[in-house]
């Protein structure tokens, strides 16, 4: 089974990344769970930022961005944050 982490760029091109278990077991398990739950073997990954703001570059920026949005849950590393 191939599960991809895909980034869609501004001009509708994309980068396809296969996630192998030996490279990142935790992320691979997350993708497999998504596939099992949704029956969709592809997960689209977009940049994390809000309109007119730069893409976040650090865990602190991720948390600040999360707190300023309507996002309910944030998974970062081994942690899950809920509002």
C-alpha cells in the first residue's frame, strides 16, 4: 500500500512523497489510520498558515496560529492540543 503526503503548489503542480514505515513510523501509522477510517489512500497536506500570514516555521508559531483560528485539534510531534 502506498500512502502519499502531497503538497499542491500555487500553480497546481504537486510534490508526491511516499512515506515508508522505516522512515517515519509514527506518521506512517497516522496515514494508515486515515486510510482505514476514510477508505481514501491519499492525504493532501497543505501549508500551515492563515490568510495573509507567512507559513509557520516553528512549534511556537504553530501554536500561536492554532490559537488564532477555528481549528479544534492540533497534533504536533507526540502531543495533541484541543481547544
